[in-house]
């Protein structure tokens, strides 16, 4: 994959814009990838994985992906891995071959800086050349930040699986967010090269109930 760049919108009063680079993940990125994932596990919001993973556990991750079909991307910000995105087979049946499951994770230090949005926008922009006609994000209903991010980039709520996950003894609902090429003008003409956070897109407060969903509501998919 040829690396592409995006531009981070600076915080108020900060004149310098930091360059983002999106590229294929390398083995040397695995420590940062695992660290970001383990931090997400601890929140009980972003993934159904309950126990921390080790570097050895996840060495297969990169081998399970291909840059020309189901890539594993990292986003570098100021030389650091700030987040990552994967596309993988949705369901291993022939009829679903053009549909991919998308997952996005962002380092806690780089949240609210457009990292998740830039990665997801890149996936949308490159979907046609990857042979992907639809993407599905599986997001806990008590994760309003991810639900809002996906909705802002054109994903729609395709379904709700109530109470299918149990996290620390609490039943949690799973929201299915979907996107299709050519639907509601969701596609872009090519890879995302520049991106800035639109005003007013920050999360103000979480949803009151895990069984409610609003399309107005790193990020991550379980």
C-alpha cells in the first residue's frame, strides 16, 4: 500500500498542523498495536475480548491480512502509532465475499484528534479498489463515540442484537452499523489525502441507556 497522509485539525490556538500517515502495519508496529488493544479491552466498551492479549498471541494478526484485499493499517501521528484499522472477512461464505468487517482502535493519548475518522474515511475511499462493496461495524450500544463516528461517515444502523454480550456480569447490546458502495452518496472518489475534524463533532455526553441508539451518537468494533 502506498502511504497516504491526512492533516490533523489543530486545537484552538495551536497554529501547527501535525501530519498523519496511514500505511500497512509492520511487525515492528505490533507492540503499539497490542498496547492499544489491551487498553481498549480494559474499558469494556470497545471489544468483546475480556482478557489482555500478548505479543505472541497476536503475531498472526498481520499474516491474516493482505494489503490488496483485507488490509491492516496503522496511522502514524508525529512518528507514533496513534491508531489502527483492520478489514477482514465478514462471514466465511462465498456469498459474503464482497463484504468486510471493519474494526478501528485509537490510542487513548490521541483521542479526539481525528485518528479514527481518518482511518475509517480511508477505508471508505479505498473500498472499491479493494473489491469491497459493503462494510459492517459491530459496535456495543453503550459505545456512543464509535456509533457517532460511524454514523457521521455514512454508516447506517442495520440491526440490533439485544443482550448478546455479557461484560462483567452486565448484559450488553450489539449494534450492527453498515455501509455500502454507492448508497446515499457515501463513497469518495479515491483515497483520503486530507481530512480535518468538522466543528461540533465531539461527543458531549454518553447515551443514558445501552438499549437506545441514535445516529447522532476509535470508535472501535468488538
